[in-house]
């Protein structure tokens, strides 16, 4: 599925091929899951994706890969934890970690400052 990107005033800016993004994201997402406990391999995967995709497509693919991992890798694991009777403690631990991470954020939340 191809979408047309527009400027704020509705002028065509370009197109985005969501099928291609999602296909690459699924591949990256599963690779990330495989190497979940190997930070150097995770760094390699992200670097290779950036080299392969370039900065314009990288963000779209990584965002879609994150969603893929949450929905198709992490959610089933949480379901298994629920069935084993430990899902509540896992969920509460995630809520606490999210709250602590939010407290660490400072400033206006900007991530990139290009001048």
C-alpha cells in the first residue's frame, strides 16, 4: 500500500510504501528478538539497517519493527506469563519501569537539535 505524503498545506511531498516498510520491519523485529540478550549484535543490526535504509527510511522501519516486536513477540510472552500466574508481577514491573523512565526525562523532550 502506497501513501502520498503532503506538506502541512496539502501539497504533495512524496510517497511511502507501507508494504515495503512493514516487510523490512518484520525481518528486523525478529532479528532483534533473536539477539535480545546480545547488545553488540543489537548495535550491529541497527547500524546495518541504517546503512541499508538511509536516514529517511530508517525511522519508519525501526518504529514499525518496535510495534512488531511488541505485538508479535512480547505480547505472546506476556500471555504465557499470565497463564503461568506471574503476569501481574511482570506487568507491575513494567509499569514501575515506565514511570521511572518518565521521571528521568528532562527538558522539552527534544531528541535532536540541528542548527
